[in-house]
C-alpha cells in the first residue's frame, strides 16, 4: 500500500465514525461538525503521546494566545524514514488532537513528506471546519514538527511555511 | 392629464400635473423667495422613484420640480455625486408605473394613479429639527398605504413639525400609519388635513409612544357620498410627557361613516389629553358615527382627559360616543399573579391588551405597520417597567448588541477585555470630526480653539470622574502605555541598583513587563506578593514584601482574572508607610465602581477608555501634582515644549509635557462622552447592577457540578468578572462551543500567566459584565455551558 492511500484510508475511517446519531440531543449542529467524535477521541486518548530518548528530530513551541504547548520527538533511519515519533503537550482539544493525528500519519513516512506537508493537507487530515481564530491551534503541531525536521536537515524554515496564520 | 392642486400654506401652492409617468410638481409661491421653497424640498435630499419616472433637482428659475425617467435621474445624480439607492429614506414596495412620487428629507409628494396600489414607508431618520410637508393624492380606486416611520433611538433634543395633506378621490383607500417613538427631549407637532371623496376610505392609525411633548391636529372632511374615516390612536406616556390630540371629523356629504377609537395609557407624571369631535352638517344625512375614547392611568401622578363630542346638525343619523378614564385594576393584577405571572408581567399584559384591543377589529386591514405598533407598545413597556437585571440597562443605546451570532442573540460577556460603545459616544466623536476637528494648542483659528476646548473639557471630565485635578490627568493610549510611561520615567530618575519593586501575583502582564524592562535598565529587583488559594493577597507575603522597603509598590485595584477587589486605600497607606511610590492599575475598577484617587491617596492611577464604554486608543494616567512636575518627559516632540533650540530645550509644566505629538483628540472627546454617559447612570448604580449580575451568575454557575470557579467566594470583595473552567476541557474549546450559541466570553490566560501558574491552570473561561448585560445573557451562558457539557460528554 502506498503512503497516499494510507492517509486517505485514515481519513475515511474518521468520516464514518462521525455519524450524527452518535451525538446526544441538544448538541448544536456546528459543534457536531467541530468537535467530532474522532477529534475528541484523539484528544482524550492521544496516539503517539510521550517522549523518546536519543531522538534525531526535536522541537517545541507554544501558542501564546491559547497557551497550547506541543513538543515533538522523532527517530529517523538512514533512508530518512521515521521509525518512531511521539509528542507531548497540553492545551486545547484541537491543538492536541491535531498533533496526535499528525504523529500517527507520519509514522513510517519519509521525512520529505513532512517537508512537503502544507496547511491544506493538515486541515484535511483534521477533517473539521476550523475558524480563523482557531487556525493557530490546528496548525501548531505541524509547525513544530516542520521546525524539528528542518533543523535535522540543516535547513532554515521559511517564514511563510512556519506561519500558522 | 391629471392635475391636482394643494395648498400647503396660504402663501404656497403645490400642484402635481401628471400624464402617465411624466409629470411636473410645481410649487408656486406668492412671495418670490427661493429659500421658502428650498425649505420644503432641499435639492440635496431629493430622491424619488415612480416606476418609469424619477425626480430631478429643483429648478431655480421657475421653482418647479420636474419628474424625469429614472435613467436620466441617475445620470444627473452621478454628476452631482449623490446616491440613489434602496437605502433612501423613502422606500416603496411596489413601483407604481403610473404614479408620481417625490421624496425629500422633509416630505413626500405622492400622486397615486388611478387604480394603483402600494405601500410606501417614509422614514424620518433625522434626529435634528425637522419640518416635513407631505402631499398625497389618491386617484380613483387606488389603494395606498403610507407609513410615516419616526421611530428614533436618538437621545438628542429636537423639534419636529409634520404637515400632511391628503386628498382621496372616488373609491380610493388611503391608510396612514404614523409611528412616533421619541426620547423625552423631542417636541412634536403634527397636522393632517384630509378630504375624503365619494366611497373613499381613509384609515388613520397613530401610535404615540414616548416623546417629550406632542400636539397633533387632525381635520378630516368627508366630502363625497359614502366616504369613510377610521381612526385608531394609541398613546403610551411616562415621565413628564405631555400629549395632546385634537381630531375633528366633518361629515359634509350623505351616508358618510366615521369610526374613532382612542386608547391612552399614562404613567409617571405624564398627561394625555384627547379631544375627538364629530360634526355632522345638514348635508350629512344618513351618516353613521362612533367615537370611543378610553384612558388608563397607571400611576398616581398621571393625568388623562378624554373628551369626545358630537355636533349634529342633520336629523337622520346614527351617532354615539363613549369615554372613560380609569386606574389600573389591582384586582386584575392579583388575578394574573395568582395564575403565575409576576407583577410586572401582569401589568404589561393588562396595559398592552388595553392598547392593542383597538387593532383587533375586523374592519381594519392588516398591515405590517400595525404589527410594528404592537411591537412598539411592548418594547416601550419593557423600557418603562423593565427590571434592568432582566433586560439590561439602556440596551437600546448599544446598537451592536442588537444582532445575532451564529443565528443566536448576542450575549456579550467579554467586557473586561473591552466594552461596547453607546451610540452617543460615537455621535459625539463623529460630530467632533464633522464640525470641530483641528489640532490642539497650536493654531489660533476658530476650529483650533474649538478642538482645544473639547480636548481640555474631556480632561476636566476625567479629573472629576476620579476626583483629581485636570492638571494631574495625562492622556495616553491605554493603561498599558500609562504603566510603561511611569515605569520608564521612574527607572530613569528614581531607581537605583538593588532597589525593590513590589508587585502582586494577580497582575496583568501590563503591570509586570514594564517593571521587568525597568529592572533590566537599573538592576532593580522585583518582589511578588503571593495570592491565597481563594484569590486574595496573602497578608503575610504582603508584610514580607513591604518589609523590603520597596521603592515602588504597584498593584491592581481589581483583578482581571479573579475579580478580586483589593483595598487600594489600605494598600496605599501601607505602601507609603514603607516609603514606596504607589501605583494603582485601575483598568478593571474605573469602569465598574466609583473611584476617588484623593481618598485612595495613591501616587499614580491608570485606566483605559475602551473598557468603560469609551473608544479604543485613549487611556488615562493620573499622577499626583508633585510627582508629575518632578518627572522628565517620556516622549519628546511637539506640544510638550516651551522653547527649543539645538542647544537646549525647556518643557511645559503640567500634563502636556507627557503628551508629545498630536494626541488622540477625538478619542479624548469620546471618553469624555462615555464619562458623561456613565455619570448620568451613576457609578453607584453601575456597581450595583454589576454586583447583582455577579451574584446571579455565581449562583447559577456554582449549581453546575462540572464548573470550577476561581477567585473569592465572598462576593462583596469581587467586581463583575468570573473565571471558571468546565471539567478538564480547555477554555478555548469551551469558548468555541459557546460562540456557536451566541455567547461571547474570554478564554485563555487573560494576560496573567504568572497568576495562571499560581492557580495551576493553563487557561480559564471568563465572563465579565457591564450595564447592558442582563440575567438573560447569563441564562444564555448557562444554557450554552450545558450544551458544551453534552458536546464534550462531561
């Protein structure tokens, strides 16, 4: 299975989990869209949560408006494939779930995938409408991981790439 | 070619000549005085539409107004750089291809063609003095509704004078709906003269809801066989209002009908007098007439007089009248209370039922205008008898609140971040820019003088507001800038290595970071007074901090997170005892409670305008006179110097020395208006309202088991801000769900990270109140929180 279909399959899985029936009555429709079952699950039971000793890739950043914190660790083999990836952090459901989804999706990927990752891909992965004010939360994990990878590759992060605006 | 002539006043004749959409409106004056005509139709405000035709500008030479095709009118308009749009003060729901219509700011000329129909709304939006003159002619068989909409929320004094002439041709129907809703500084007089032709029907509906003084005269003459006049008039008055209505209906032709119903409700010390006279002349055989006039006084000081009268000269008529004045029936109120309504609601039901009753009759056509009246009555009743806690204080003054967020009514509960602005503040600022704008303390011209006066008058208002001298008030951008200014200048002049600065753990970043910068310059050190778990300053820690003999003691008057009110006077006394310069951050106190800097005795007090109903960009730094004169300027530039050469400079004394460059003059003027507004309400009342909301919200929030509340549980030492968390959910997530329900709160660290650390949380939700907030807003917050609990499965 190539990497692309893998990501797509993951996304599909999320969509099937998001059935309206699974929400209690009286939950506003918009909230059903925003705080999906799957997002809350990633928040409550984050995948790839923790730290790694002897990491190759590492970065940490905060989102001062929310106080969200995300720290990424990853190990990379000779073929530049991620063999282990973990994150820690605290903050809002969107920032933490997004980071967890990202970590899960990047496991076993070539780090070039991370270099190529863009805002749209990240938002597609989260799969919910994100308001402008919450974009920083949604993109914090991606920003941190990119910074870590770029440092590992000895590259400078370009301004617009690390921007979460 | 249809021609109609109307006499507007004795010396002025208006005629409309029309021929299928191409018509002339001719105004003839006996005196040749263009001014007189311009008074009636100011060319600047000429907007008209009539299907194919539109109106052009007044012709100076023959003093006529010429209708012309719309396309041409727009071309003419583009040249004149004026706008014709659907927002024009006159809106017609159905264009009338064959009618002619001209609308001016001061009146309407409507010549409805034979068989045409439509609803026209004339919105008299101007808050200023207004004299409008309108003429309506209804062609044979036409059916016209004219809504004269004078609902105004403005608070300004004005004199209004309305005059309408109507002529109804055979079988035509004209419904005139007058919606009058003013503040008590408006004096209003209206006159309507109408001539009702054969089988024509005039329906006149008036709602006088509020206003200072009103005087309306209606003269309706039935000139054609079977002509009919229906009048419905409701008046609801309060305060010292004085309303007088005089209606006269003359039956001059056979088989005419007239039906008058008047209902008045007077509250407070107001007075309502209504005279309705029907005169049936000898030519008016077989006429039918009915007049009912009932009034209700709902307070001991109110007065109503209902005087219907009939003068019948014909001998074959059916006519009758009835009148009554009564007090509010207490038994009915008790009855409704026994059915579970509270007293205010019972009163409202009785009064609104009494007033609205006259619109329920079958012979009245339904119209949006009548629906408006019902709304007006209810709305007015709310403001008359409203409990500010239930519906908020002066909510109508804040247009921004009247909107929906995500389809839900807006409940704005982020007032500790910034408050909304009453319209009067915006009006004052607009007026400053439109009329008086110039730079201050520089030019010697008239505008310069006006601008300077206004700016200095704002300074005086601020001084009075906190009981200081105007010479002690420096205008800055906001409280943050004020603290930076004082920290920087003190660092430069007063601070030495190893000096101590005493802060508290409940400070906003703006009362931490400027001192850190000052320490970086001077190698001074910061000590922090700890906060107890219930959100108060720790007395032991305070004692230790003061024992270090700090050079500066800077603390917040009211915590923006916990809502704790610190005893500024006592803290200042102890600070002075320890030898410190005392700085008080009043950003959260000045907006919500009376502040007296002389009583507190602090050396410096700072606050922001935008948190107290004023504009953004203006803040206040109060410094005791002695300190102010001692400190060197913060910024250099124009406006703050006495003399400058390249060798030396001397500075002005007084607050100007800290106001380099052109200040935010309009902002200061706006802040002055906000202070006037708050003082009209009274800061004690502002505080009482906030306290009551706080108690209500605290009770409701503590009843939800998933809600964790922060800060003192002793509400008497709290001001109107409540921090809380919902289970383990991040405040931003809670806020996102609340926003979907129209509830706007602050979520995050509130620019107080050290305090958040001390409380052991990353963020909190915060609801904060101001005068316009109500129990309803809090109920909405509680409902939204319950939804959030469902969303997050707590």
